[in-house]
C-alpha cells in the first residue's frame, strides 16, 4: 500500500489525502492543458472500484465519453502499481482522439498504458468479432500487431498516416469477405451434431459431423470458397462408410454451389443428418472400448470394429497399443492387423505418423518411416527409431 501511495504522489503531486484513514483525496489534476479541482471519496475498504469522483462541470464535460477508461482505471487493484507512462503526452492525446473519432462504442478494452487495445465489430449477420491491437513504441510510424480469430491471414495496409479508423475499416472489409464462410459453418453447428471440435472458434475450418451411431464425416471447408465441395473423410466401420464413399463418387455431379454446403452433403450422400432438435449428443458418443473414456488428450474415438455385430469404437492410439501388444498381430506397410478386444474379429488399423509419435512420446522417441517404405519378406514394415 505504501508503494502505491508513493507512486500516486509521484504521478499526482497536487492530489493529497485529507484524513488519516486516507479515504478522501483532494487536489488538482491537469487535463487538456488546464488544471481542475478534484475530490476522490473512497469506501472504508479502500477499493478503487467503489470510489466516487467529485469535480466541476467543466471536468465532467471533458471526461464525458471517456467513462470506460475511467472505470478501468479506478478498477485497478490497490496492490497494483500505477503504471509509468513512458510515451510523450501527444501519443496519448492523439490516441484518445482516434478512439473518439472511431466511436467509444467500438472499444472493448484498453490497458492502463494504452499499449493493448481491443475493438469490436459486427458482420452483416450480426456476429460480433474482436480485433486486438498491440501498439508499438513508435506508433503510428510503425504498424501495430493485429490479432484476429480468422481462418485466413489478416494483412493490414498501414502508413504513418493510418489510424485506428483505417485499421477498423479493413477489419470490417475482412469480415464481409468471410461472411459466407461463417454462414456455412453456423448452419452446420446449428442443424447437426458436431463431434469435433467441441467448441469451434471462428478460425476453425474443420467439422466432424455425426451421421449415425459410430459413423461420422470429417469435412475441411475452404474459407474462400465455402459452398464448394470440401475435403471429406468418413470415419466408421468399413461396411458403413464404403457405401457412403460410393454415393459421394456417384452423385458428385449433383453438387450445386448455389445451394448451402449442408444441403449439398444431404443430396450427394442421400442422407439426413441427425437433427439436434430430436436427438441428444450422447446418442452418437461412445467411450473407447480400451481406456473407457470419451476424450483422450482432446481426441475422441475414431476407430470402429468392422464386425457389424460389434461396432465398438476405440481411440486410434489405444487400439495401436493394444494390437502392438498381441503376439498374433501383423503389420503390413502402414496397416496393422489384429484381433478386436471385444469380438476377436481381425481388425485393421491405419497407422499414421501422429499415432507413432504419440505411442513413443512417453520415452521421448521420434519415429519415422523409411522412404521408400521397406517391406520385408514377412510383410512387416521397417521402422527406424532414432
């Protein structure tokens, strides 16, 4: 507390405590080249967030419109040091002027040093988006660093004469260019059961959509051409996904970019996706038959026993470890064959590089396939560990 008082006196030497409890401060502060009388009343717990400011109507007029900044300033914890402002006064006055020109309603957050600013904007469909700016010491001579939740890069055109208004205008233009993509993804999220990602961000381009029990399709949508045929991968038992792949190949000519992506998927695959209004997500989520959990390291089961009477799902890494431990398992190139833990039917597992890395991550090994792949006489793959 003593450090905070000393810092306060250094920053505002004409603002002094009026009682021993230090709940009342009175003095003068400078604003826009003029000195104004100010009185600050603190509660007994000395929490700045509950402080009251008493001042003249002239100072109120100056502060009007800057109430968000004032609220953030008085909400600083008492234990927090008042930041030392290193930039010249013109930096802060011009920045406040830029925010005023842009509109205070578009400001979401600004830190006490004015080095981080968050702005908001809505696209044509009413979705709210955030733009985070990290201002550099030589702003506006140097372009600020921009952070957005976009599926594509957000290049900023910047000159020393640019301002928050110009960068916000570019942000709005980018939102408009991505509107169709977000419309497509929102329709999928609202009308189907999306298994992955569980909480998609605005930058996520992939969706794993439930088709039935232990059957799903993973799509990768092109943000620049969202209504075109996406990359598709079916996940499930062979006797279920193979007919879907045949339908996709047979009906691909029916794909109409004028229709929504979801409607095209229904037409091409000749299916109706399970509706969120009539079914629960638990109807499509089953725990792994080996580790007995649904999520393992953020991954859900994506392998299913090919036996129609079984259909037990597994995590890829769990099934790989299980088959690797069986003496009867065989491996040919990047496919491993072995008995299902439940029905003993021979199952196959496509081994990916990610699977191998996960399998050996606990012992800090890295695994890679030899290129070209070396097939030995007994059909086992040659794997080099280094």
